[in-house]
């Protein structure tokens, strides 16, 4: 079914926003701080026009079977690659938010990795494997993306709750990136929940909702990257603060420490023996001293 004019315009605007966000991101050299985010933007900027062109030709019955296969494998390949890249983006955002607390950052990174592994296992285990052949690819891709979306929403909730303790600003890049991915995760959950065999049309209201939330996310990122970021000053916290104690505890848990030689105390019998020897030596020395004085 051909794409209507409104959907075609929104798809074109989406690509322009992807390109604009990527240009701003690379011009400000933000890829040095968030390299995985740069990879994610490069993936979409390079693949979006190709997929849109294939979809446009296929919708106008130009080599429908061949182009459908190209679009099917290309779309889900990009989808899976995006899910894998998003994990590393979320890890970068998490580390950036906790950069002022190295102990919490190292300890939290370990927990973050285990949470990602558990999330992937649970999501893939809940996937229905009734489909066989290539139809299993969308089910596994959606399950993988769902696990990453859960991590992104949890990360956004963590930043919102601990923003004051971590001294994060709303204009901080870590929060802006997390907010955008929170919107994309919400979009994925809505699409996966409301999707049915009746909504396969590219002109369905669900597709418009998906496109609107994607455009909103790209607009948030464009504004976040374009505005000057507030400089994060060195954080000074009192030694009695809770987060400082947590950071010290996390540092101690992750520190191997040094080996300490423990000297066992002497037994009572050996202590008494050494004391008697010392008394005998003192008596001999005193006697010899007196004899030398008498002779002199």
C-alpha cells in the first residue's frame, strides 16, 4: 500500500532531524565523551535514507518481492544493531552521571552489567518461539529491544530520583540523552502493546503515533546538543553525607587491599621462660660489674 502524503512528509522530516542531530553532535565533538551515542547516530543517519528509499519503491510495486526481502532483513538488522548499541549508550550515560563518585561508578557498573544480562535472559525467555524460519527474527529483535528499553527507563528513573544528590542539571548531556531514550522506550512499549495484525498498514494511526514520538525525541536531542551545557564544577560534599559514605563503602568493596602480617602473641610459658632468662642475664652482669669494681 502506498504511503500517504502526511506519512511521507513525516518520514522525510525524521531523516532531516537525524542528520541535524548527528551534525550538531559531531561538530561539538561530543563523540569523545559519548562514543557509543555517536555510533548510534551514525547507524541511523546512514541506514534511514536507504530503508526509506527501498520502502518507497516497494510500496509502488517496483520489484515488490525482492525489495520486500531487502527491507525486511535490512530493517531488522538495523533494529538489532540499535538495541546492542543502546546498551553501551546507557552504560556511558550511567558512568557520566556518576563520574564524580568513582567508587559508586565502578560498583554500579558491575551491577548494571548483571542487570542487563538478567534483563536479556528474561526478555528472550518470554518470547514466543511458535514462529519458525525467518519469522523468528522479529520476535527475538523485539525481545532484545524490550530488555534494553527496560534498562533505559530504569536509568531515566534513577537520574530523576538522584538528580539532587548527584548535583545533575536538567541541561546536562547525560540527562538529555537519557530523556530522549526514555521517550523512545515508551514509544517501543506502546507500539509492541497496541500492535496487531490489523495495524500492519503504514498509514495506520499507530504508525503516526510512532512517528510523532520519534520526531519529539529527535527534537529534544537537537535542543539538548545545541544549547551550551552547564559546566560541572568539582563536587564538594561533607564527610558526613550519605552519598559520600556510600562512595567510600563502594570503593572499599572494590579495593583488593594489601596483605597484613599478623603476629601471633607468645604463649604464657614462653613468656615466662624469656622473663627468667632476662633475670639471669641481669644477675650475671651485675655480679661481674661488682667484681670488676672490687678488683679495681
